[in-house]
């Protein structure tokens, strides 16, 4: 009887499996739980049925587990009335046996479900071992102060777990119905009732569909998940409240704990330092990183954005957007944020405004890194992205490989992109993420040949086929996609092959919508249904997991070897430094700049220690050298040609007033500014014995030139100086004999200097005299002979009239010319006038010097205004006025220098030094030499080695 009913059940199941509702679907029996199938269909081989895995967040390498359960109604099966009532005892035994299996199966299934649910929720819980440092140390000592037994009571007890077991009340009802078999009554009625009850129970049992039991199990699982979720939320809330209470107990406030850097952040810092390291050592490129390469518009950036779970890169239709390498460090964190290595601003990737600002900032940095006349740049932009669920790794997005240089690009763009890609891929520990566009013909790919050259064995290459949705629509033969994935169409080999979908081509799509579209596509794709692709080869989620595993495997295998290489490099550099510079400290470029900065500021402060007397002497001397020519030629000589003292004084006053109003103040300010520059340069370039370090000479010179360039004298200084000079020149009263003698001495020095210059000019005109010709064996030229004869004639003219005017008359010029022609010398009238000017000048200066000697005893007559005296010393008064003006001007300029201009110059020097400190290119240009470069290399190698050792230690601790 038992086999007959089993055979009947098999017939029913086959009829259900063969029935069709217009679509091809699985039988309801296949949707049952494994234990349920073993209960309801014991003859169906359980090995053919696999329990569908539950979709959880921590499940790896496949996102196609969320296959929807299809609701299928069981066909109503009607059983006829059993005519053979004589076998009610057999039916009773059958029911009892079936009831035993039902109880046993329910208990086993319920227990298995509870254990599976617990394991799943346990796997979903994050690993908090890495975050123990966040919790203060005293939290771990709370068990000494807080009774956790009360908290344990909140956890589920045996009663709660018992609710997950099958409902034993229903089982009791079944026993009650069995009890009716043995209740008192007529024998025929009892047998009839037992048979009817058996038939009714059988019919009622068949009406309970397998689908309803699966729904019941799923509802119980859902209730359990919700229950544990509420418990987790409550515990987290209690943990926050406890932490808040403990922190409030601290009288000093919240402890500022030093945050511990994550493993990937430590590794990223090492790569950032290596990017600035000298490439001649060829060691910086041997640390692993994921290099993303591909043809232009192949979807590199989109794949990277899917891995980073944010639209962080600028976009353009067909335009080259990636113009420089972008290093992206992915790490796990509580908030989805991004920040640049040289900036403290955090971009919230959950806000569209911050995303737009981040894309704009990346585009600006790319364009700024590109030099004029170029299209791409080798400068790397470093970006860190943190967020929940991100796989930890370092990726470098490179510019897309192009086949043709279009208009607007530099001619060498193609070669530059190839050189950049090769530079990153030739690193033997770099993981090459080769991106291929699946919507175009495989024969048009350029990057695959490049990758196969760099990694012929494919030991560190991962091939990714993008836009598979377009490929499936456009490719006539789906097997061609399979050949691409399996690497049969390309000469390159790879560690793994993946197929992804990066959206529908709309730039405004969100990451979540792209993920849903990708999962929906692969659920319905023929590539999976026909087993062309495996489940772990599809979706960007599986790709990111595989790339992360490969990245960390490569890191663990190579990082210690690289640390040893840097250790050896450090030893070599330290040995070289000890041999070449045994008595010098190892100062890198920044430290040398700070030392030079302090020296320069000390030298600027030294300007304030210059004595007032020194300033005034330099200013007075320099100012007179500038204006002496104008005073002699334009004021004194024209006034001295007058016939009386009144005309002389009037002419002098007019010319002094004109000179003061127009030229003198400006000349004085120029002299003061040049004097300040000379003193500043003297302090900057002055060697200080053994302490002088010539390595700072270029920097000091550049600081001096830039500071002087930025410095501007006070514009109001000329106006105030003009008034002072005008008042000084109007004073004609010499108070004592000492001032009178000083004026005479000043006049004599000036006139003697001019006379000496005039004698030199005349000697050049007429040539050497007879003594020099005999001593030095030199002779005169023809022109010099002519000038010499002309000079002799003009000297005769002056001897005849010592009070001759300053200019020759025309008849006098004619007389001199005829006298020379009579001796056979032809002379031009212009030459005669030119020679006369120097001859008369010498005569006048000698006469003025003789007049100075006569005026030495003329102070008495000056006090009496030269009454009853033929002696006139107005020229002495003129030079006294000039001398007094120079002294007052020098004193005024000295006050401006010490009170204002020196401080302004010091301020300019500080600003220049601050600007130079921020300009690394300027420091590299100004602080050069083997010593600087050796110290720089030694510092970087030490820093890299220390960070690598810290990273290796953290890596071992994580293991």
C-alpha cells in the first residue's frame, strides 16, 4: 500500500513538472526546501536539488543570488473514495509512520534554519578588531564597574529559541484525532469513523501546498532577522550612551586621541613619497599598485567609478578627459568622502553639490598640470576615497591610449601616452587592469598589444570587457564574446577575465541605478544561461573583490623585498655623506632654506645698526658726485661770467630755485635708494670667515633682487625734501670763521678735481709732452699735432687778455685759423672752438683757485658785506650754501632710511622669503649642488624606509 501511494505521488509530480502555463518554469517541488522535499517526496533524488543560497551582503564573487521565487499553484488532485475499507489498520500504521517523519523533519529543519540564520547574521556583523583603538582604554575595564549580567538577560533565552521550533500544538491535535480511533462506541461506527478520518486527514494534508511551507519558513527567517536587527540597534544605542557618560566623567574634557592610520593609507603615503623620489634609483616603481589602462572611451573611468561607488571624474562625449595620471586610494570608512593629498577639504560623495565640486577640482588640476604646448601631463594627482564597503587598494587611472592625433592635440600626444603607460606597466609588481570595450571590434584594440608586451605571460594582468550589454545586442555570434573573455581573440594572457556593464550611456545615472541595471542584465543574459560566462566573472562587485585580493597578495609578496632594497640604498647614501662631508650636518633643501632665511633676516636687521654718521657721510658724498657737474657747469660757471656781484647773486638764486623745484629732490631720493641697496648688498654678500657657506649665494642674490624690485620709496618724501632743500639754499649767512674755511676747502677740492679732469682731457687732445715721448717712446698723431698747434695759438690769445670772455668771437677764430694756415696747418673752425673750450676752462679753474687763496682772509670783509674792499667772495658763499644743503639733505634722508625705508625693506624681504618657501621649484633652482641632492635623497630614503617598516609591521599585525 505504501509503495502504491508513493508511485501515485510520483505520477502526480510528473504531471506537475510537465504542465505548462505559457512559460517555462520549474516545478513547485523544485522550489521546496531540501528537508521538505525529503518529507513529501522521499523517492525523488535529493542530490538533484540544491537549496537556493540566501542573499546576504557578505557573500563573495557573485551578485546573482537574488533570483526571485516564482509563485506556482499546485494542481488540485482529487482522490477517489477508497473502496477497500478492510485495510484500515495498514492505513493507521501508515499515518503513524508519516507523522513520525513529519515531527522528525520539522525538528531537524527548524534547527537547521535557526543555525543557518545565526551563522548568516554572524557573518554580516563587521569585524570590529581593527576599530578597538577608537574605544577608550577604560571601556575595556567596565566589567569591573558594571554588572553585565543584566545585559545578558536581554539576550534571547531558551524560550525565544523554542519559538523557532515547529508548532507542537498542531502535533497534539493530530494525536487527539488518533485518539478517536480508540474511543468507545459501536464497532462498525468506530471502523467507519476511523476510515473517514484517515481519508479526511489525507485530503487535508494534500491541500497544504509545498509553497506555503516554504513561505512559512521564510516568514520565520524574516522575523528572526528583524528580531536580531532590533537587538543590535538597541545594543549600539546603549554603547553610545555608555561612552557618552564615561567621557562626561573626565574633568579635562574629551581626550584627544591620536587616530591610527589605516593600512591602505599608510601604503598610499609611501607611494606619494615615491612619486617625488629621484627616478635614477629605479626603486620607486617596484611597489604594487593597480594600473588602469585602456583605449580612449573604453570605459576605464566608469569602471573605476563603479569600484569607488561614486561619479568622481569629469566626463565628456568623445573628448579626452583624463589628461594626467590619477592615483585613487580606496579604503573603508564610516562616511563616503574624498579628499586630495595636499588639501584638507573633504568632499561628501553623498551630495551632488560636492560631487560636482570634486569633478571640477579634478579637471582644474589636470589642466593646470599640463604644460603649454602639451595635451597630457606626467604629473600624478593623488586622491583618497573612503566609504563603507569599499575594497582597500590603490589604483592609477591613466590617459586613454589613442591611435590617431586629432586637431587640437600636441603632435607628440600619442607617444607621450604610450610612454606614460609603459612607465607604470613596466613595474614588475604592478597589477595591470586592462579595459577593453566590448561594443567595438576586438581587432581595433590598441591596448591589448601594449599590455602583452609589458606582461607577456599574463601573471599580473586582469582583463575586463566593458559594455557587454551593447556587445550582446550588436554581436551576431555570442560565442565571440566568450572567445574575448577566454582570451582566444587576443595574443595577451591574463590572470582573470571579467565582464561588466557600466550603465546605459547616460552620464546622469547614479551608481545604484547602474548596479541594478547590471545585475538585472546578467540575470537575464544568455551569456550566463548558456554557461558562456561563470557567475564569478561578471559584475563590478566581483571584479573589485578579485582585484583587491590580487593587489594585497602582490603587496605581501613584494613589500619586504622593497624595504630591504631601500635599506641598502640608505646605507650607501650615508656612507657617501660621511666620506664627503664628515663635519657637516645632513640638511635637506627645506632645512637649508630655513638656515639661509635666518641669516638673511639677521643681515637685514644689521642695517638698523649702521651709525647715523656713516649714513650721512655716504649720502652726502654720493649726492655731491651726482649733482657736482650740474652745479659747476650750469650754475657756477654761467654766474661767474657776470661782471659784478649783484648779477652773480641774482643768476645763482634763479638757477638754484629752478634746480630745487625740478631735479634736486628726485636726485636725492635716487641717491638714498641706491645707497640703501648698496649697504644691503654689502651685508648680504659679505663673507663671515669660516662660517660663510657659498651654497646660499644664489638664494641671497635672488632674495636681494626680488626685495629691491618690490620696494618703492615713499612718494611724499620728495615733497617734504623739496621744501627743506629750498630753505637751506636760501640761507646766505655764514655764522663763523670755521664754516667759512670749510666752504673754501670744499670749493678748492671741487675746483681741483675739475682742473685735474680738464688737464686729462687736454692731454688726450694734444698727445703726450716731450718728457713722455722720450721716456715711453710714444709719439703724437697727425690730429694731435694739429690740436697742439691750435692750443699754442689759443694760449697766446689768453696771455694777451687774461679776462677774456668764455667764448671766442668770429674774428678771433679767423685770426687763429690764418695764423695756423701761414704755418701750413689747415684747421677747421669747430676744432678751434672745441679746443678753446678746454683751454679757457683750465684758465678759469686756475683763476678760481687763486681767488680761493685770496678769500681765506676775507671773512672779516664778508661780515662787513665787503664794504670799502675790492675783494668779492660771492663764490665762497655759493659753495657754502651748496655744502649746507648737502648736509641737511643727507640728514633728512638718513632719518627716512632708519625710520621707514629699512623697516619696509625688511618687510619685503620677509614676504619674498615666504613666497620662496612655498615655491618648491624656486628652492630647487636656488639651492643646488651635490651636497643638497645627497641630503635630499638621504632624507627621502629614510622616510620611505621608516614608513615601509611601519606598514610591514601593521601588515603582520593584521594577519
